[in-house]
C-alpha cells in the first residue's frame, strides 16, 4: 500500500458541543527522520467536509520529517508548534494500490479512501415484484418487496434492469394457468439491462455491457434435442421469470451465455418488447415458413404481431389482420396491413400461411380455414384454451398443417435483433412503474394496450 494526502476531514465523533471551543489534539508526533509504519496507524471513519463521503483517516495529522524542521518535543501538542513558512501537509490516509471490489448493485469503487468510497448510493437491497400465490389480477397478486440484491453464480452476471417488457405469458403465470414451479417468483422475461457484476468463469462479457434477457434463460446442453441444435425444445430448460426470477425488479441475474447483446443507441423502452414479443413473432414466421411476397395472416394483433408486421413489410408480403379489438385494428391499418377484419373473420383471399397470437382455439380454426392447400398455421401461444372439433376434409386435408411455436433459440434472438436494427423497428409502448405492475397485467388481460407494455423499475 502507499500513503497519500487526503481531503481535509472532520471527525464527527469529536465535534464540540454548541458554544464550546474546538480543542486541537495533543498526540505525540514522530521525531524527525523516524519511520512511519502504516500498520501502527489507527484508522477512523470521518466525514469529508469537501465531498460528504465517509473516509478512513488517521486521527491526527502527521508531519513527515522532510517538511517539519522544528518538530516539537515528545509529548507536546499542536498548540506548541512554532510558526513556519512551510505549509503543513494535509492529513495522511492509507490507500491501497488496487481498486476496491464493486459493491453489490453499484458501480466499482475508487481506491479505498477516494471520493467514491462508501458512496451514498451504495445498495444492498432492491425492490422487486413478487408472486407468492397465483390469483386473479384484480386482487393485485404481485407485491412490491425489498429483497437482497442477488449474487451472480458461476457463469452468471448481475444486471441492473433498465426496463422489462410485459408478456401475456406473465399473465398466464400470475393467474396460475401455467402451474407454479417455485414457492414465489418474480416474473418478467423481456429484460434490458447493464452488466453490474460478473460471476466466476465469465470472461466473454464486460461490466457496463448492455444486454437483453429473454424467456429461454438456459438449457442443459446435453439432452438429445440440444445435441440436435434444437435448444428451444430442451428437456431441462430454464425459463426467465418462471423457473428463475425475472426482470420485474431493479436487478436480475442471468446466464452470461444466454444474454443477447443490445445496441447502445435505442431507448430501453423500445428494446424490451423485442426480446420476447419480437423474437417469438419472428420465430413464428419461420415456423410458418413465410417467404417474401407471401400472403400472410396475423390472427390477433398485440405486442408480438405489431412487430411481426414490420418484418413482413420488409419482405414485401401482403398482410391480412384479424383482431377483436377496434384499437388493434386501427393500429394494424396504421402499420400498413393490406386488409383488417374481426378476430374470426376470413380474409378475402386464400393465405399462404398464418400465425395465431390469441390463446383461443376458435382463432386457430379461423386461421386454418383461411389457408390455401399446402399452407401452414403457426400457433404462437404457450397456453391455449382448447382446440374445437373441426372438419378434417375441408380444413386440414390438402396437406395443410398446424404447428406450435415453442420458445426460441439464441440464434433467433441474434437474428431478430440484427434485423430490427437494420429495418428500424420501433415498438409502440405504454410504460408502467414497478408499483403499477398489476395494472400493466390487467391492461394486457383486457387488451387495452396498443403495442407493448413496459415496466420501468
């Protein structure tokens, strides 16, 4: 370690009472030429008069032999010091050569004793929305709680959350339509954040990097489907905000190898919806085998579909939208849909393919009925109410296909984020504070959001 001057400090424990004079200390000074041993210097917490920060200082200023030619005799106090033209140096402090480790949830500290040491914004707890028991949204089942900031484990990073998109899957989790996997959970899987801390064995990413987290938070990498490069179908997956805590919080932990790098320029509000609504909509178009110039149907027009239409327009496709909400239909027209109708209304021409976004079996049948022979319907829903009975001869025969869309891959995420940047996708968003998370879910349940809802912690 080295010794260096510190800003003038005042020991708050020794301040005089009102009306009393300030007494100078009378501790003995070292004799000229004597060696000062850092190990023998007691440290004291003091408050800097310049910065207000708590610092560690020696209780008495020490005069090095090179600047004090007339040191007082042993046992004398500062009051006996002679007048000298040589200015007295500032107090000394111990300062390590290396920087201090970063606090949980904060930025790295400067060297101990520096202006950032024990800064006022040092945090050890965070606010998070916690679901203990699934329940109707009207009962406000998500509670805002103060929790310890989590520590990243091996292969993980700690993210400071900038924004987190609201997905209909979060609604299914909150209502219990997806069975609970934990005693309590913080939902949210469209996370935009910055890396605050690295766990062990993480070398591929740096602190401060902007990154996103999506629904698929990890895979085992060893199951038969992972070995066939179908990680979205992993037998032992990790789901962000479902099997592990998600982004309805000020901080979140995620696997470093499942992060999606994000550009610096866009607002976090416009990046968050890309990370599930955008990626899963993009994958749905792939599952439906949509191709440039095709006639494509979008049944339901919420957070995911309003991003998928931007991709289809960039492919010069004709887009036919069926949706139950009038505001959604208006948005579809605004975004350039070729035709817009009610949720089960059949488009005026046969479709090459279609994607359903509503969790309704009736909508699936309406989409199937709109296909030409050889067409594909991709069902973009993690939960569906039912599949009604339908006529095989008229609806499925002719090599028409029904396919489900299950999760996404990391490559889907990288491809879509790159495409979104290239064609300039800018989601329509409605923002909610963390305290309003139940209101956000209720708005999604009521189809009151045009575009995507986003939580700002």
